[in-house]
């Protein structure tokens, strides 16, 4: 955990880029929800899928973030129980 | 909304503007695609270009000209110069041998056949279809009020034929029908404007209708003259077919290599867009016959798309099929595609129209689809670049092969009437989209179902606006259980949100404990059982997209109005209350009413759902986005979206009112009913715990 954070904070531009990318992801998801009239969708998880996506883009490499987001959305169905499920960083 | 999210929005807006700017277009089309950037023309310039193109076409189709003395063209005509000797097949009647002898020169006659659906013009030169007018459809935009001619001006037309690679497209054919008397035709050589031709057609049609004969040989002579001394004489024969009987036009030519006659037989009947296209000839069996349709499909829609997203024009597509599965094809640049295999037909489609060349049976065929750059033809759209010429080459199974052609609107009723799976060409899934969850397999049937439902509702309501309304109501009813439970749990979540925030604060460093506590809270509040989650919402999306595609592309909606929306002139076009004198980037120059209503609805919706102060900006951002985005969409699509959104708001209000009073009883009533779920909740939390532990250990 510590090493990841130092790596990220060590490069200010990378951090800024990630922050903007995560906000962009969030804005796109919100736009998507609005355009497809899905504002009523409620996530079974805490934090919700959109926040989860935002956080994972912020903290993970893009391909991992994408996989995580897709997996999260697939899990967010009546067949899962939901609950607290934050973005976790797996360390080697 | 912090600085970063604002920046994100600015980035999105910038990207959209950039990719629609002339800067990008110049770069992409000018540099990357190495072709001239289409320049916008005024209507007059366009009309002039069209005229030029038609006169070029006329000259091309009537390649052999009667060259009359320059001084007195009128006198020569009065002599009754024999222009052609049809009726007796003569091998010398081809282009090369006729060049020297004025007397024996052939004239390209044009036979105009009118059914109650279409007006086809067939030239004796190559026996090709050189014009195909749709009686029920008019051009949109600058040429409105004019019947759509599927064959673009200046193109090679349709119904090409070659046998063993010998092309018959420049060979003069003889008309074998007794009812068309060609010998007495060519007299006049008056100089006519091209535009007069259309008038003449109209006149003679009315004449023909009075005549009760099956087929009339009421001939009108038009001499098209270039500005030069060569005077082109064509004769035009008008035939209106009898509603009860088919009409077959038989044209014959001799092969230059074998000397055998080849016949092209076009048959027409009322109430269909199907044109019989039989080929017969001695020793035809075993030879390679190539049937083609070289001319593309004309641009029938308005040239200038008012804004970025909607667009009136779609790319052309090519299709080929064995009458069971249909392959679709779209080129971004010019090129040739040559699929081989067992096929039945090859065709091409524009947004609203479809042309196919169909063989008698499924045969082993070589198909050639050639994409040609036609950007010069359309005035301003960068979209329509590629038009297709298609050909279908196969070995003739007998001396007479009964092929046919479909050329007409892409309406599902017409297309599916032929049993050739033409209707599959309506909603193809192309390029990247087909990789999303096998969209290829499920999207076309879904869109087809929705279109059929729309037509069903139209059958009841007799009004497309009302039909869209009913369709929306139906989709809302179908998805109501989903939305209701979703809304209910949303209200609950809203209630318990402060508690969750408090929990998050309390167990900041302990995700395991946090998880347990959240689950316990959910259990106590009874949130879970009602909430379908995010995935089902995604599953609704295909319905939305299919509706969007159907409402945008259905030819049935083209040019229709509705009493529900009296200010809308065409449900398939973006509406406009009035036009701004300038075009706002992305928004366009039209000011439409429904997107404004929709933006207002979005605003209320957002105001109700968004409580997070960080997202306050969204409440104002989203309506603007919706307004800008939907302004250029066809009115039918926006109407659907607007009422759908209104329905959503109404449902929300309904659920809210129902839930407000008995809220406490629901919560207290939950524990006994939620008992079976308690065990599973514990189980999952236990699993979460163990996985969390594993992560920690690593």
C-alpha cells in the first residue's frame, strides 16, 4: 500500500492525469445514466458502481480498472447480496 | 463538483467539437483519405451540377447520334430519316459498325414503364435500367416535391449483364414486343431542356391512363440536343401496365463473339417493387452469367445535417446472402470485396432504400462489391462517401434463368414479403458493435420486433405520434417491476445514507468491520430484497438502443406527421420551431421544442435524485447536455425519449407518494419476511471476510 502511494505521489503529473481520468469516467457514467434514463438505478453495493469506477481508475492501472469495473457491474445483480465492497489494491 | 470534474466536462465538450470541426475533417479527409474535401454548394450550383450530370448521362446512354446537317436540322428530320431498323435482329447494329453509316445508325430508345409503385426507364443501349422513380416517395431537402429516382444522375444505372465476361452493356438491344412500334418514332429534333422530360412523362401518363388498352404505344419524341452540332435523337415509349396483368418487356441482342442472341426480359407488375429480370439465350447453359447493378443509390435525404448527432444520412451498405443468413458490409474507403460461395442475392442499401439482384436459386457464385467514392455527388455531408456497385456471377443452369431485382423502400413489409431475408439488411450490426455480447445475433431481431410493434400500434392508432406513445407506454409497463423496486430501494438508500456515512467515519481503518456493519444496517433497513442492482439497468439498454435505431431508420416514419405534435413537419427529421441565423457548434441552427422540454424534465429528475453536494454541478450540466445532444435527433426519437422521461418522473412521484406514509410499517415488517435471506447475508459476509483476510495476508 505504502509503495503504491509513494509511486503515485512521486509523479505529480501522473496523479493529475489519473484524477482527471477518474473524474472523466465518473462524468461519462453520469452522462450515460442520464441519457439512458437510468437515474433511478440503485447499486447493491456501497460505494456505488459509479464511485467504484471512479476510485478504481484513480488507483489502478487502466486495464485492471476496466476489468474490475466490468466485474463489479456483472456482480451488481439480484443474485448477489451486495454490501460493502471498496476498491482494493492487490499487492504482490 | 470540483475543479477536476469541471475539467472533465470541458474535455468532453472539446473532444466533441474538435472531431466535428473542419480542422479535423480537413486533416482526416484531406490528408489521411487523400481525397478532396467536399465543399458546400449553394442550391443553384447543385442544381446546375445535377443538370450537367443528367445531360452527360443522356449523351452517354445515347452514344450513337444521328448526325444531321448542321444547317437545316429540321429538314433532315422531315425527310423521315430512318434512324434504326428494329424488329429485324441485325448483328451490325452495334456501336462499332454503325459509326460510319449515318443511315443505319441506331438510336437508343428509352422505354418507360409505369406501375402503380414505380416508373422505370429502360434504355435499349445495354437494356439497362437508367432511371427508377419511386412514386410514393419524394426527395427530402433541396429537391423536395420531386419523385425519388433511386439511380443517381450520371451513373451507369442498373441491370447490367455479361455472359462469359462479354459485356452487353454497350450493345444495342432490339425491342421484340409487338406493342412497341419503333420505326415511326424518331422524328423530332427540337432542342429540349432536360427538365422538360419530366413534364413530358407526367403528360403522357395522364394520356395513357385514359387509354384502356393493356399497353399503349403512345410515343412521344424528345430530341435531346447538346450545344454542339451533334443532335442526339432518342425516342421514348410510355407504357402503363395493366393492374391485373404482368407486363414483360423483351429485348434482344446478339453476342459479338458467338453470334447467338441473348434476351433480357424485364417483367413488371403492380403493387410490387420486384422487377423480373430473366436472361435467355441459346446455349446459355453452362456459361458464366454476371448480373450487376452498377449505379448506386441516390442521396435521397437532406444534404445538410442540421447538427452533429442526428444526421439525416447513413452510410451505404452492401449485403449478400444465401436467403438464410445475410452478410453485411460497409467500406470506409473505396475498395473491392469479392466473396465467393453459395449465394442467392447481392444488394445494397441506403438509409431508407434497398436494391438487390436475386438469382433464380441459390447457386455457387462470385460476388463482387465495389465501393466507389461519390463524395463529389453529395454537397456537404462527409458521411456519404462510398456507394456500391454489385455484381453476381454464376453458371447458368438452363437456357432461361429467371432472376429478379428488388428496388424500393426498405420498409419491413415490402422486404419481408419476398422470403429472401431482405429485412435483415435493415438493422445490421456493423464493425466494432458486433463484438459486444454477440450483438449480431440478438440486436436485429429485437429491432425488428420493435418495428413490428410500432407498425401494430400504428395499425390501431393510425397516427405515428400516438403509436410511439403507446410503444413507450408498453416498454414502461414491461420494465415497471424493475423500476419500481429500484425506486423503492433508492428512497431507502436516501434515508440511510447519513448512517452509512457515519459508519464509514467510524470504521475508517477496518474494512472488515465496516462490511459487517453495513450489511447489518442493510438488513435492518430491509434494503436488499427490493433492489435489482446495476446490471438489470444495463439489460434495459438494448431496448432503448433498438427503439432509437428503429425510430431513426424506419422508412415508414419518413415524411409523417402526428396530431400529437402539430408543429413537427416530419417525424424522421429534426424538428425546428425556428432557425437561428447561425449554427451553434454541436447544437446546430434549428431550435427544437421537445429537447427543451426534455432538458427541463432532466433538471427536475436530477434535482430529485442528486443529493450529494459534490455532484451539484450535474444538476445543471446534464440538462444542457441533453438539450444539445437531442436537438439534432429526429423528432420521433426525441418524442420517445421525452415521454419516456416524463413517464419515469411520474412513476417516481407515484412510488414516492405510496411510500411516504407506510414507510415505518415497511421497515418494521421486514425482519420476519427477511428471515431466509439473513442466512445468506451472513454467508456472504463470511466469504467477504475470508477473502479480505487473504488479501491482507498477501
